[in-house]
């Protein structure tokens, strides 16, 4: 046998042996082997106190599901018809500032580290506004006149994701979702529409693509960016029409948000996924805003500047307080007529972000990752240990409306829960409230975005890593101690995150 044949024989034997070892000997049940391996890993997690934080489970309907906990404890929201009163504002954007300026009787902490101010106050909006650059101008021939169109661009180059906004005046699109607007500067004018019927939209149109509208944390990038964009352009949200040209349907709380921010606008919010055959025809946009990226925002970004980086992304703590993010939450509450009252702490109100099974947008019933398997026992333990001075209410944010969430957060002193999208609602707590975050499963303590949001919003913050616990019952005790620590800070009014 030649050398080449010997090598081929060795390779063949190796393949056969490897297949045998992977699948097992004849009659060997590979599923039992996998099951035993899973049980070993589960036992190991128990010894580390991580057994209560489980991996994702997809449950095929029908499923017998308990009703959402404590639905009756969610405040009722009476939607007001009129818009909130406004304050004079030396920036000229008074439409974005409501009368809710004295949030509590406690002093607002303003001792952010040196360098924060440029990135988290109105200075950031002003830098965005002054980055304006005209890309081109062109002529458009209509049936009875010739008008001038322009394209301007705004880029905030010192933020990591370089947010960019395109502002069009007098530009024509094939319909409300599509058109050759982005190439207007590359074509020779005049554009002749003298014999083409055009639908003229006199009101501002804000058009963009949503990255994720199911996950509330991801969705908030779009919310914050839209607010900042309209604010630095000084465009009244009550005049705007939002148009979404993405692959997502109109959905629940996402739609409720856009209705809230554009409260008072007579213009229908449009969703391309729902609008299979738009009948608009060609459109002349008097003002069209092509919104910035919705995949990230100030909530998690880095900054670049001569002063050094004070915002360092989602993996590194910062301690910057952000007046413009606080003003965003005040603005949204104001649209709904929700007011912040001075807290009495009698009792200290704790809301637990419950991660129970929910119905996904595609119809699946999904058990969220990193859920606590015996959550009712955890809640009962907290109620007993914290005593009468505290109330602990589990809430599944997926089961209540956006309006109810904001009303609930306005009355909450501490939001607590396992790391997950529901903790984004901590940004609607009153300043000097508290956030408790539990890490575990596939999310470790290197995920610092909720700490940083707590810093932005002037909240007290505590966290711990379930994987680091050594006792099987350590999760309950660690959660109790974290809530107690934050509760004492909230009442005393000490220095937040």
C-alpha cells in the first residue's frame, strides 16, 4: 500500500471513530446523554446561586398562563385632550419644556464630572444644530410656478455613532415612503413636474426606519433620537406626521409612544408594512426629515473630544447627569397629564419587573431569558423581609400600556428586576428614586447601560451578579439587601449613581 493510500485510510478511520463517539454506540440514546449533561450544569448553577436565572424557553400554544400580577395596582390614566402648558425657554424650544420643573423637594444633583456638560445638556443639541451643512439646492418646475428645493445635513461627529439627519425642503418622492430624495443633489435641475399631478404635504414629515419596536430598551433609541431631532430643529411635534418605512407592523406600545409625542397632530402615523398599496401618488414634501439611526442613541454612546471620553459606551460606568434626558421624560409625562408629586415614602413603593411568559409579535408564547423560576416566592420573601415600610408589586410591563407605565413610574420609589428590557422604564422614575439590577445567565455585570441611564436620570443604583453567589438561597437575600440599601439612600436623598 502506497503512502497516499495509507493517509486516506487513516483519515477514513478518524472520521468513522469520531462519528461513533459523537452519536454513541448502537442503542445509545443521545438525548438521554444530553439530558444528563443539562442536569449536571443545572446542579452546578444551584451551588453558585444561579439556579433561579434560567435560559430562554419557547412554549408552543396553547399555554395555561396565570394572569399578569398586580394589574389592579397599575394607576389609571385619564388621557387629557389639551396639551400641557409651556415655559419660556431662552433656546427658543419652549414647546419641549413643560411646567414640571420642581420635581421633588430635594436638591437636584448637578455635580457631574468635568466634561459631561457638552454631551448631556442643551449644548449637545446646539452642537447638532450648528453642524448644519447645505448639500445642494435645485429648482422644481410645477404647473404654475418654479420653486427652489434644498437638502441640508446635520451630523454630530463627536458622538460614537455620528448621528446624521437630512432635512429636505420642497423635494418630490414617488410616494410617502419612497423616492429619489437622497439623489437629488446628484441630478441636474430643474426637475420638471409641470405635467405631473403632485400631492403637496405642507406639514413636516419625520421619516425613518425602526431598528426594533418589540424590545422596549431598543425602541427607546428611536424615541430619544426623534425627540432630540425635533427639538434641535425646533419643529413642534404637534404638527409632525411620523412615517415608518421599515419591515415592522404597527404595534401596541410603540404606536402609543408615537401618538403621545405627536399629541395634537391631525396627521395619521403611517407604517409601510401595514400599508400594502399606498395610494398617495407622487408627493411634494414641503419639509421632510430623514431621521437619524434608531439602533443606538445617547443612552449608550461614547463621545470623542479634546477633554477625553466621559461617555464610554455600555460597558463602562459614567456619572454624568443629563438635564435633556430628564426634560425628555418630563415632556412625555406632560403630554399625558401625568404629574410628579413630592414623595412621602409612606410606604416606600418597589416595583419588580416581572419576566413571565408573554406573547411575541409573531404569535409565539415566549419565556424571557434570565427569568426567576420561583418569582412568587421571591416576592413573598421580599415583602416579609422588608416589612410594612415597603410595598413590593410585580408588574409585567408587556401587559400594560405605555400610558399606564409612565403613570406607574411617577408613583414608584424603586424599580428592581433581573437585567432585561423592562428596566429601561427606570428613566421615567422621578429623580432621586432607585434602581436595583440583578445580573445572571448570559448577561454579566459588564453590561453597564442601566447604571449609566441611572446616572443620567439622577437615580440611586445597586446591582449584584447572581453567578457570584455561593448559597442556593443567596439570590433572595442579595435582592433584599440591595433594595434596602437603595431605599435608605432614596429616603435620605444621598448622592445617586
